[in-house]
C-alpha cells in the first residue's frame, strides 16, 4: 500500500453530475478514495465484530475497509439496489483477511433492523461495534425546502436516519457488553444547517442528542456511545440527491477549501471503536469537517 496522500492531492475537480438515489460509486467522477490503497491497520480492533449500516459505499465503505484492516470481521447492510457496491466492499474486507457479510435490508422498519442485527450475530458469532451510518437526504430542485418538501420524503429521511438508529441499537443491546461501542454518523448539518436540507439537518441534530442520551443510559453497562460529524464528503449520496451544478463547488466553503474523502473520515470511527484508545470516550461528537466549527 502507498503512504497516505497529502491533503492537496485529495482536492479533486468535480464536474456537474447527477444520479438517481441512492447512487452508485462506479458512476462518480472522480472516484472517491475509501482508503483502498492508503489505509494501513495496526491491530486496534483485532478479534472484534462490527456491523456498519450503509457500508456498501462512501463513508460506510471506508469504515468497513479500515475496520477489516484493524482486525475486525465486518457485516455491512445496504439496499438491494446497492449490491454491486456492497460486493466491492466485501472484496476489500476479504483482501484484509477478515470475514465480511453483506446484508440487503431497508432499515426503515423495526423488524428489518432486528433481522439485520440477528443475521450479523449469526454470521460473525457476536457483535462488538455498531455503526449507525445509513442515511438519506434530498435537496434537488427545491424539494428540500419547506414549500417543496413532501410527506413521503420527510418520512423516508426520518425513518432512515433516526428510527433505524433507535431500532438497531435496541436490537444490538443484548449482544453488546463491556467494552462494546455504538458509533452514530452525525453531520456538520447539525451545527450549520443548510436551508435546502431542512429535514436531514433536523435528524442530524437529533442524532447528537440521542448520542449523549444513550451514552448516559448505556455507560453503566460498559458500552460507549459516540458520534462522528463529517463535513462535505465525496460520496454517491451527494450527486444522487443534489442539483448537478452544486457539485462543481461542493466542499469549497470549508476553511480547507475542498471536499473531504471517505478515507479521511474512517480513522475517527476507528478511534472511537478502539477499546484501548477510546476507553474513556463516550457521549462525544467528533467533527471531521475541514475546519467548519461544531459548536
């Protein structure tokens, strides 16, 4: 593997582009960096078992690759339409010498969440790390603003981003023990909401609150609960849910002046999952925002 790229090498030129939700990695131009050639593990998660929702692409794929290279077996959940992306993620997990499991599921229902956790436990023999990463947003053609937003979109956003987090964590709880961790994906939108991401930003602010609350509830059991708040990151979700012309300047409003890569977010998830490095870290939201303040 090559050494990590310098920050300036991660500043891509992004042409205008759109996809249909949920989006596909192979259609992105340029292709994101998930750490395939750069992430080097050091045994931080040896012998642990993880479930990463939305693990087929974007931040989820980068986390799955990093976890596998740190020694964890990894199950990933994804929509049926994302199977090709999931297969590519599994290939990298396998290359790391760890067991990977693909679980197609629409997590908007409590039953699907419970089944996803049970399948993970059956396939991996247990569960130590739950990463609640699956999410949905929509901000194309004014449909993310109050006048244009519709009940179906709002329901999809809230059920994917919030309901699934609760039901997955509830289902995972009997399998988690001392030293286990739950890591949620928040967003810079929780702190600096974009008007066109009305419902999405609201869910991310709620995730911050849930993270703090769950950390207090589960702390006495030795279970740590934290979140990562990414800034603008180059993933299929963005051209699949935003207007094409927005992609040309996506990420340029960060102090670092560029979009982030999934590989730059994954180490935060590794740190929070590590029972050695983050043993006294719970109830926190770790920002990976390119300099945008999370306060």
